[in-house]
């Protein structure tokens, strides 16, 4: 009798949601037609934005790629565990500088014991797949991967690996976004056939340099020859593959109970928008590597029809660091200590309008004019080097383009935010020491 009741309760329990983290590489906030791009067409992302939760104030974990990717998998700022910048960018076999430490527990490592199939597809950039700086997806909770250690060309990519070794070049001909989605779709189909919940990380290379596009994807943009037509074409291919992914979920009848997240890893490349750097940061100041809004505010969406059947615009601040605590909270799992991200469910559910936890940033890169540290608390944003040099304070509600520095007129607020930033930075240093 008790066993029968247990089995009835088990059968009645809701199935755990599938989880997909999709991410573009160097796509600016303005590089979608739903965010107002006047040339680029992104019909599939637009359709997702019309059906889903659209974040208008979403931040990448850092202004460059590897740190953001670490934040997405750990819920922690990458300065807590020593991923300070892009791992390596010269050649597909260049050694990684900042492998993800084994002590960091990733989303895959949380979800796998819960019965999830786990797979990574596309750009990894968190360590090598062999050698002294090894920290491969399979070392971090993933059952399988079809991935690159860092950037590759977006047509005829130079090098992919699986857990079995390097993929033959003959299998890597054509559009990169299609190639990596082939592997991701196969993984999802196999998990769905087994009726097993899945966690898929799909990290595109587009539209990162060296950006090229197929003739078919360039065709609508030939009036913008050179870099722009390739840039727009690469995003068009990415958009096409996001449409393919959504259609696959519908075909497999798993779309309702799948959390499909989409974002970019940082803002667009280049010192300013031009024919050489066509990425669009929208109305925001700054670009990739900068801690101005254009470097860290990115397009972002969440589609999960089983929980959110109606579209909504989320204006509260959110971040890639929020993925882990939000997903674990949705699964009623306890959260680990010392996270930088928060559970977004109260905001997504409409129970809270504002983020009640600050966002902090630090970078070691050339910041294209911004300071190297940043503290965002509700509407206020402090940029500081914590060394007595010029600081900047912006009211993001009144001045999202960061045109008016209020630091001189708000010294007490600057001092209070600086003290919090100093405390957070010290806590990151303790975390790196394992304290």
C-alpha cells in the first residue's frame, strides 16, 4: 500500500525542467531587430522575445568572454577563482591561461546527480582539453561535449574536440553555428527519446572575430560589403539556428518544460561602431572590454512556457551570475554559499520589481576609457579604480547612456558605494585563497 502511494505521488510529481544556456559571442545589445537594429534581421530571436521574458537590463558577468562563461556556470564572479580575462586568443592550440579550478562546482555538477544528461557545444574557453592547463567540460560535470578551447572562424572552423579527441577537418566544413547546433540537437534528441531531463550549454562563436558568413547568409546584406555583411550574416546564421533549436523542442514536445536562456557574453568589439567594427551597443556608452553599459549590458531572453505562458519585459537588473541560483531554486535545491548571483524567480514571477542585491565587476583589460571596477546598486553605478584616481557615478534610471558624471555632487554616496566595492573585492581575494 505504501509503495503504491509512493509510486502514485512520484508519477504525479512535475517533471524537472530541461535547461539550455545559449550564448552569442560579442553580440551587442543593439544587434537584434527586436532591440531596434535598422539593418539586421533576427526573426527567430524576435519571435522568442515576443513569446518570452525579455530582459532590458541584463549584464554579462564581465566585459570579456572567459570570465562571463565562468560566471554562467558557477554563479560566482570569476575574480573569486582566478579567471581574470580571455583564456588565450592566438591560435586554436595556444595554452589556456586561466583554467576553471576543480574546486568550483558548476551547474552541470549540480544537475548531473539529479538525473540530468549534460552536454556542452561550441566555445568553451575555460581551460584546455588536455595538458597541464586541462579543465575540459568532462572535468566539470558534462557527460559529453563538441567544443572548441577558444575562438574559431565562423565558417569552416579550424578545430573542434569531443571527449574522444579532435574532430576531423572534413566534418567541419560549412557554417559554424550550424555545425555546433547539429551536435546539440543530436544530444537533445537522444535525451528526449530516453525521457531524461537535459542540460545543454550552446555557446556560439558568432559574431566574434574572425567573423565570416556563408554566401546565403550574406545575401541580404551585400549592400554593406566587407566586414558588415559578414557580421550581419553571421548573426543571421546564429538566429536561424536558434529558430532550429526552438523548432526541435516543439517537434520533440519538450518546449513547454524547457528553460531556454539566451544572452551575449559581452558587448560588441571595437573602439567605436564603424565599417571595421559594425557591432551595435544600442544607446549605451562603451563596448567590449569596457565597464560602461555598452560593454556589459547585453541582449537576453528566457523562454519557459510551462511557468511563463505570457510574454513580459523584465526591467530589473539581472546577470549571467544569476543562472545557477535561479535554476537550482526552480528545482528546489539548496544554494551554495558565497554566490554573486541571485535567484531571479521572485522578479520573474512579478513578486518583486527591483533587484535587491548589488552587481559588482572587475577587469584587468584595457577598458577603452572606463575604470576597472564597477558597483551597481539599483539605479546607481559607481566606476572606480580604488586608487584615488577619477571616479564616475551615474544614475542609470535618468541617464542610461552615462553622459553625466555625478561623483562630484554626491560625495557621500560615492564613499558609501566605494566602501562596499572595496569589501566585495576583498572577499574575492579571500575566495581565491580558498578562505
